[in-house]
């Protein structure tokens, strides 16, 4: 993955670079949200179709997100944090409803 603002020579991908799949989803919208999360954290990523059939049958096959191997742990941590608040807020809401 290339650095922003780099020259054409510097933008060439390293063919030996190890990319790791850190996320997959059947929902393109969910994948786009996660991609935005990673982008905002400065983690370069690549959103790709999980299936070659995606072009012929949109919505089939899902989406995957790849990151550099050295960024995988940080990216997974961010995704985990993103998913956690939804569950925590549901617990708080349930507690509020039982008290009222």
C-alpha cells in the first residue's frame, strides 16, 4: 500500500509485503464503516470483493479488508472497540428499563 503524497516510484506496492485479512462481511455498508474507521486511525487498508462473482451478482460474496501484517493487531483492536460499545450501551439501556 502506498504512502499518500509519495512519488510514483515510492507508490509502487512491495510485492513481498504481507497482507492480512482482518475483517469480512456480507454487508458492503458494514465493510465501508470499518474501512472508514481504519482510515481515520491512519491504518492503510484495502477493501476488496470476497468473490469474483461480486461483479456479476452484486451483493453476493461479501467484502474483505486487508492490512499490512504489522498493522493487523492494531486494526483488530480498533474493530473490537468499535463493536464493543453497541453491546455495552444495550446493557445500560436494559438496566435503565428494569429500574424504571
